[in-house]
């Protein structure tokens, strides 16, 4: 009951966040920026405006809390592309997606926070030589769908890895993702972190093909 109440509050906060953004004003502004950038030959500015438009359109999701895997991936890819531009393309991204799962419905904002965590807390602190890489894969496993978000960043200790889903955190981070998954799919589902210091981290996201809120 306590977990349910907590997640209901978090979902309410997401809805408030969505409602505070006027989508028409936002999209019209980004469209104007895109048009002026194209006219002046500023292709990078045009690309950023289009990526931001896609990111906010898929995040706001017309105020709905449920989306498709296809839309969630579109949101995450837009976010990663924005980060690549902000990082001067200092890291590479690899996608390996089973396209047969794209039609299934999932709660919004399951993947983007994990990509954000991998970039800001993994790749940004990488010290080893060679290319920095973020990879996102998705595949079916019987009646389940598994996402894998992996980076070759700084990694974490075993203790840090164990605490990431239990430590108090603010915002809509990985702990929130784990709790929302369990709200919708039950305690057999959620996030599992694996990490090696100075080598990288990967997180497995396990959900069922068929979304059904737990009571």
C-alpha cells in the first residue's frame, strides 16, 4: 500500500510536469527556430530544434501515462542525439532493437532516465582511452521484453550498484523507473544493475509484454 501511494504521487507529479508545458507554444517556437535556422544555413541549430520538438512531443504524450515501445524509443533516441550534440559527438551510440516489440504498450519515461544516467554518471566520467559507447538493445524472452542499456564509462563499485535502487533520490531517476515498473507489472519485474569499476555499467529492464497495473 505504501509503495502504491508513493508511485501514485510520482505519477501525479509527472502529470503536473506535463500540464505545465504548453505544447502549442513550445512546438510553434521550435518550428520558428527551425525555419530561421534553415534560412540562415544553420543546420546544427535546425537539427537541435527538430530533436527538441520530437523529444517533448513524445515525452508529453498528449498527457497520457502509457505509450508504445516505438514512441519511447523515439523519445530516448532524440534525447541521446541532443546529448551527443551537447557533448560534441564525444560518444557513439549503438541500437539493437527487435522491431516485433515496437507495438507493445509501456509506461512513459522508462528508457530516457536510464540513458541520461549512463551518459551523466558513466560516460562523462570515463577515463580509459578509446571510444565512449552507449548501447541500447531490446529483445523478447518468452512472455517478457528485456531492454539493456549499457555504457563503457567509469562503472561503480558493488556497494554502489546495490544501493542505486534503494538510496533516496530526487527527480525522475532510475529508482522511480524501477518502482513504476513494479506498480504496473509486479515485483518479478524491474531493473537489475551490473557494473565493473573503470569498465562500465549495464542495466536490464524486464517487463511483461502485456501491461497490467497491479492492485
